[in-house]
């Protein structure tokens, strides 16, 4: 009985934490989206920062930013997720397989729908470093990378109780996401608000998927069995 109550308390805490993250991230996304849609001061900051980055672009940094951005495109992230999903299927780890597919495929689909809903044009320059014809808000590269690195971070946190390893994984994920966001702004294909909204969107979708799937499988798992992202 004590173990059952302990498990129920832990589940309630996990669901509550997931719900709070989801609500907070969705609120941030909504706030940024409202600013973009209304042409608020944030959009002026977007334009000023985009112009400053473009003026200070130099070839060595451009090469590095192009490499980072290509390694984190939506196609690249989809390929990474597909490889992981195939490996998980071969290991018959069906819960982790479903988690990867639903999180990444669903999140990237949501991002496309958001782009179509807002239809924000990309930054324009007379001598662009990179040109794209798709919409700008929110960034697909940042959203996809947030989902991918978020899943890796969740996997590390589930596999180890070491605070050091968890903080190291968090630091690496945060650094990678900062570089991806910077690469998109440096190359002149996204504004700061595109990057911030995409991160919030990715965190919200990740929290929704992990929380909902964990609750779904928890109700269908015997007390002695483990579940979740690591299975």
C-alpha cells in the first residue's frame, strides 16, 4: 500500500510538472505570436538585430553557421529520428518508438501548420547569405532541434540519477539550441522572435507528448514494470 501511494504521488508530481511546463511554454509562444501579429516593439528589435547580424557577417563564421544549420534542418532531424525509431523497433522497445515518432513527426507537422497560420515573410536583404521561399514564423530548425535534444535530455535524465550528468546533458542541449538559433538569425532567414517562438513551441509539444504518453502507459503498466521513454 505504501509503495502504491508513493507511485501515485510520484505520478501526480510528474503530471503536474509536465502540465506547468506545457502551460508556461504555450503562454510564452502566445505572447510572442501576439507581438508579431500586432507589429509590437518586438518586431522592431527583430529588424534591428537582423540588420546588425547581416552587416557583421564574415566568411569564416558564415561557413560555420551554414554547417550548423544544415546539420539541424527539419530533414536532418527527421532522418535522426527515423534512424532512432528503426533501432528502437528492432529492439522491440515500442513505447520509446512511439514516443520518438509522435514527438518529432507531430511537432514538425505542428510547426508547418503554425507557419501557414501566420504566413510571416522572412527577412530580406539586397545581398542575402541564404534565401528561402517558405514562411518565417516559427523556425522549423529550432523547433525540430528542441524536440530532438529534448528527447535526448529526457533519455539521459531517465537513465541516470547523477545530478552532474543531468546538468551536463542540459548544458550541451542548451548550447546546441543556442547555436542553431544563432545560425538561423546570422544567415538572415529568421528573426529573433521566430527563434524564441519555435523554442517555446517545441518545449510545449515535448511536454505534452511526454506527459500524455507517460500517463497513458502508466495506467496500463503493472506496478512492478517500468515504462516511459527508456523502454
